[in-house]
């Protein structure tokens, strides 16, 4: 399992779970833009000095994890660009029509309006107006 993809070059790649949980997992954290050789050497050092490693990866196995992680970062960047383009289109439509546009709608697991004794969930709606202001509203489902 990899760590959350962030907007930075600092990333973490899960290398080993380490036995029965007596030790925390072995995770390489570093600059993903480093060369493959540098990352492999850092991962190898972590694995070689860790106690109770349950999955001693080969250099090829480490390289596979690096490639998978870089691919996920690329996919996330593409998704973010598409989301930004969709949001810009909604902002333009809101500006043209003078009406806020719905970005997303979902159901929450609890009430956000202080009616916990009467409400089991809310319908949340995220909207954007022509100025680019994003607002989330919650409507109780009694």
C-alpha cells in the first residue's frame, strides 16, 4: 500500500509489512524525482537494516514498486488537470448564466446541521459561482 499522493516530490512507497506487526512497516520516503538507482539504493538500505522483514524485495521488485507509484502519480496529475478543466467550465457557465452550478452531490453519514436526534444523514451539494467561489450546503434528511 502506498501513502497518499501529495502535491510534492516527497512520497512514500511501502516495502514490507514486517511479520506479525511487532514492528511498523518498512516505507521508503523521499524525492520520487531522484534517479532509479538512488531510490533503489535507499530502499535496499532500509530493507537490509530492518528487523523481521517479511518481504525481501529484489532490486527488480523495488523498481516495479517505483514504476507503479510513478504511474499512479501521473494518473493523479491527469485527473487533477481534468477536474480543474471541469471546474473552470462550470465557473464559466455560472458566470454566463448568473446561476451557481453544481460541482458534486453526495450523501453524508451524519447530520451537519445539529439535528442529530432527528436526522440520519444530509444531502451535501458543492456549487461554484461565476466568481469562482465554492460553497458546500447540507440539507437534512429527516
